[in-house]
C-alpha cells in the first residue's frame, strides 16, 4: 500500500505569489483539486506536496500512487522535475504500462509536445490555461473565478479530478469509492420532463444531481390541466438556479385538451423566466443565478415534423438569450457537462461564501455612470464580495443618509471615476477620509479610485494618502483589482 495518494511535481518558478497574494498558482491548484476530490470521494486524499518546492527523497516518490506533473517551460527545463518522473517510473518498473496511466499531465502554460519529456508525450494533457477570445493567444489562467475560466480552467480541472478519483478507487477500493456526498447543497435544479426514449437518461441525471446534494424539482405529480401546469412549472422554476431540458425525437404528450406538449411548455416558461431574471440583474441591481441547459437529440433524421419545427424555433431563440446553453451532442457528453456544472457551482460557493460573509465593499458612483457602475458591481459580486451601491431615488437628504450609512458599515470602498469631473471624485474621497466621523468603529481596510478609460486623474492630489489608483484602459475589470481584493480579504487567496 502506497503511503501517499498524490504527488504534485512542479518547478518553483510556477508557484511565485500571484498579484496581491502570498500564495502561488500551484498552491491554489492543489487547494482546488483537493476540494473537488473530497466532494467526489467523500474523503480527502493524502498529498505529498512541497509548497516551497523542497526536493522530496526518492523514497517518498516511490511511495506515491499518482504523479501529477504541472507542465510549463520551467518544468521541462528543470532537472529536479525530470528526475521526479524518472524516479516514479522506475519505482513501477515491473509494470511500466500501468505506471504511465498513473501519471497525470497538467498544462499550466502552453508548450509544444516535442519539448515534453518523452515519457509524457503520449499522455492526455489537462490544459488549464486560457485562450484570449480576440487574439487567440494562449495565456495562463490566474483569475480563477472569472467567467472565462469556466470552460477552460474549471472544466478541465473537474475532468482531472474525476480521472484521478477513478484511479484511486481502482487501486484503493478499500479506502475510496465514488459515492453520495455528505454535505447537502442549498441549490435546487429543475429537471424537465422528457419523452419515453430518454427516461433512463433523465433518471440518471436526477440521481447524479441528488448524489451531489442538489434538490431536484418537480418532486410532485404534474397537473393535467394546462393552467395549473403553468403555475406549477413557474413555482418550481422560481426555486431553482438551473433548469435542464432533454429534447428527444418525438413531440411527446400534450396536457389535457391542449395542443402544446409538456416538454415545449416547460421550455417556453423556463425561457421566459430566464429572460426575467436577466432583466432584473441588469436593471434592478439584483444578482440572481439561473441558467438553462437544453440537450437536443443529435438524431435529427428520426425527428417527427412537429418536433423538428419546435427544435428549430428553440435553437433560433436561444441564440439571442443569456445563460442558455444548447447542446446537440451524445447524451454521455450531457451527463459529463452536468457533473462539471454541479461541482463548479459547489466550489465557487465554497470560496465566494467565505468572503461575502465577512466583507462589504462600497462602490461609489454617480447616476451618470450608473450602467458602468452596475456592471462593475456585478463583476465584484462574482468575486465573492458583498457590494454596497449608492441610492439615486428619494429626497436629497435620504440619498445623503444612504451614502453615510454605506460609509459607516463598509469594510472598503472604491470611487468610480467615469463621466463625472475630478472635483466630484475629490469630494467623495474626502468623505472617505472623514468616514470615522460618521460612526465607524475601525478604519477602512482598503480604498481605491477606479479611473475608467478617458478619465484624467491628478495623482499629486492623492500621493500623501493611502489610496490605490486603478486605471483600466479599455478593460472594465483590470488585473489591478486582484491586488485590491486581496487587501480586502485574503481568505479568497488561501
């Protein structure tokens, strides 16, 4: 029996502290991987890990079940990293073919295949770097909770975690098994009805969701009457953060005395509800989660004419909607995607939840900059910060009192310098300086002025004060925010 389950081999250059943090990329990677594995296995695996890249003894590496190599230009040029691979393979020389199956290759930064050690070249790479949308450049992922990280960093990390779990279960079945999670999720998923051809797949997806602690709706019999069914669907959707729809080849049963199928009815109501949530998030300063995943059978040639018309309309409308994902892939791909969505939701909640319970950030902006201010507030909320915003409706004194209350209870503040003049910015800055007079019990943890593109700021005015100046260029969410958020709450980076 091996003493350790997993050893992470990396070069120290890849674990230098990230901006605004005392933790490096590899340390984050290990933390995230450990968390996902614990959720899959209901037990933490044992890691042989050296956060400061101390060299392990060959005896230690020989007592490891799985080797995870963090590939980068630094790794392939590191004598110690190459030795790690050789020692691991040598320890399994009696079963070299199996040894390679227990090596997992993680791409931190892009390198060409021929640069890799020969023993790793044939292995699958779990690429955790991102592709820039416009330039198509490949870059390291460092903003782990940004929206663009979902389809790159997190999806591939979850893939890696499952493959590592399967290996641990196969070789340590007396210790590990992939089973029901012990922690219950507060999240609810709406799993729509489907035709007879896909009932088995629907039941499988339901079990997977329940296995990960999600509540699955509807959990009561479906009403036969159309009007009652509409109310029933809406009530269940309002309790859910995700709806899943399996659209098969046949149009399916209709509700009593009605022409529309139950499947089409659920899809239409979920689409309307999703549009409503998106509008509220955009215009009413609410941050609510709701997403649709719609799977359409790829067997289009077997589809009846009425179902074909329904699917064509569904796909056409979905292209213009936010948070709707249409999949025309084998059903196994859908199962895989749902597993990843479930785990990513749980992981983000774990990290963001730590932070939002502790810190309040007051984002100060003027009515003229309301749209950009709301966009920035949503971005900061997604980083796990509780964002306080100004009031613009009501009497002048009420608006001022709301501003003072925010200054009294916030932990940090950002002044947004957009279309306003700098005199307005300086006035709000002076409010920050005198906020202790409003009844604050402790000083602000962090202060910043965010100057959007085109805003000209005079740094001399602020040079003798402890305040960050964040400039954006054309980017609404610059890298500089990472350093500011780290000051606000280091829990996010630990």
